[in-house]
C-alpha cells in the first residue's frame, strides 16, 4: 500500500467522480489493502466485495441507480485482465463505471525503493500494463476508457509544497505522466431500448423560425415533448410561441408541447429552465435559429441508443458551412476553444460551442450538483455541460452537422466580449478540472 498521504491524494481524485454516485464498491481488495482508499473516497454508500455476487446487480438503466466499482491495484498483479473485466461487466449497466487505480509500471524500481524505506507495503507490481495496453483490454472486454487522471507526483505533504506539486503537474504536458499512479474510469458499452426525449428550444427574437422548428422535427420511436423557452424578446416571439402551440397542439399528435418564459437572462438560463421542466429520459437542445437542421436530431438520438457515448455533442466544423453561417473570426475562435477544451478535459472535441447536445436527464441532475460545487461561471451553457460530462465520465462523442445560414433574425453573440468570458472559463478549467484533486482529509 502507498504512503497514507499518497492514498489521500488518490482518494481525492477518485472522489471527483464517486461523490456523485449512489454506491461505491471496492472489488476484491488485495491482501495488503488496509481499506484506507475506500474509507477516504467520498460516496453516499460504500463497501467492499470479495465476490462478484456481492456487487449490486443493476441490469436495467431505468432504475437510475449508479454504481461505481473500485479496483485498487489489482490489475498490476492480474494475469487475465480481460477475463476479470468481462466477468465484472455482467453485473453492470451503462450507468455504472469501473474506477481503476493503476500504478505506474515504469516506476517498479521506485516502488521497490519505497517498500524498502517503509513508504509502501505489499508485493511489487508484476503485470506491466500501460495506457495503450489497458485501452486494448478494455475494448476487448466491452468497455470504453472515458477518463485517465495521473496522480501522485510527491508522496509526502512537505508543508503544503507536495500538495501544490500534485495539483499543478497534471496540467503540464509530458510531465503529467510521471505520477506514481493513474485513476482510470471505464464506461461499459451497452445499447439502449428507445428512450423518451425532451427537446428544449431556447428562443429570443426568433419569431420567424418557430413554426419551422416544430414542423421540421422528424419522428422518433419513443414519446417526445417539445419545450419552448422564450427570453425577453422584442419581436413578438412569445406571442408566436403561443400561436404555434395553439395551432399545432391539437393536430400534432407526435409531440407533447409546452412553453415557458425566462425570468433570468441568456441561453444558459433558458436551457436550465427547459431542462428543469423536462419529464422524459433524454434531454437535448435545438437552437431556434435553425442553423443546426432539426432533421439531424435523430443522429444524436441514435448515437446514444447505440451506446457510443452518454453525452452526444454536435460539431459544425467538419462539413463546409452554408453561405455566411459563421464568420471567419468566429470560426477561428471555435477551432481554438475546441482544441483548448480537448486539452483541458482530456476529451476529443472538434467543436465545443455547438448548441445541440444530448444527454440523460438524470445525468443532468448530477451536473447541477457538480456545478453547485464547481461554481457558476458559464453564461452560455456549453462549458457547464462539457466540463461535468468529462469529469463524471459520461463518454463524449461528436456528431457532425451541416451548419446552415440563419434565415431570420440576428445572432445574440458578441464575439470579443463573449470570447473573453470563454477564455476565462477555459483557464479556470485548466486548474480546476485538469489539475490534480486536493487530498482528502
């Protein structure tokens, strides 16, 4: 076992995910494991299980119960990792996560010295497993790696200097992989029966687009509700929303329709209101400017049902755009923030600011809890969804869309003022998301 301080550092990283789960189970603790990592990790309910049957079985995601399974160092001594992960998957559903503490195989000499000096106990790691090897084994066993967080650069506090180093080094390219361990999160890959869907349409000064936003929506194989959220328009958008609902509500049997007005301001506030009123399994956003064609929403829905990810993100930067859909400086800014967020979140993103995203409604409830802990700093809503999607190990996949020119109204975005806001949040994320977690007490 590592030094008690290093154990608390690792527990701090594990807790970033598990504090938002219902149950944390440590599977088959090693003989020399004194249970300190499980004790320090945060979760509402936690216990150890020596047998597979002791892990709560959650075969159906409709239960909403989220179980995280902790494997602390076992894979460093396992002679058949694929079989271990495959057996474990039989007890999990797509909402569950496997949290693996993997000790750095290149540090075997350091571990030997630490054992001799009394900083750790137990046998030395015998299985040389790298990140690439684990990615292959995960794929063979039916999982996707959704998070890899290196931890543990200094194993003692050093009057706070050790904590500072442990929090800063994960942000430094190349050096970040020199930690004593890594916390790896696996997502079981599983398909879903067609879930119900809530489509939130934020609209401010979009009167001319609303009827098309509704009539162009395709059919889905499950119940759908459409929620309009109007925000302080000056062109009669709210009156048009009411007219469209009254006109189509009686004969538009495919969808349940609802409308609400913001008391706050901005798209982020509109999305929050719409999601809070949603009642179906999945929630998604369709911008009322229709630059993202409504006809493409099934692409997002189908990607979720196929089990490709639990957070589906639109990208406008793959296909050529229609006319003047995005000005040059806006496109440049979008490319910059996509690459910056990919680095900060350790996720592959080609567009971080596309308005259309799809996720589970109960995952969004966990995001709200995360946002309350992290702080409310996003005026648009894209980052406040992407940050927790990465931190909660949802798994993110981009769906390319053909971005069309606006047909009615004008954009509400100020490229420079809003760009500086996004840059500020990116820098905050660099240290509070990519940076190391504080050790637990």
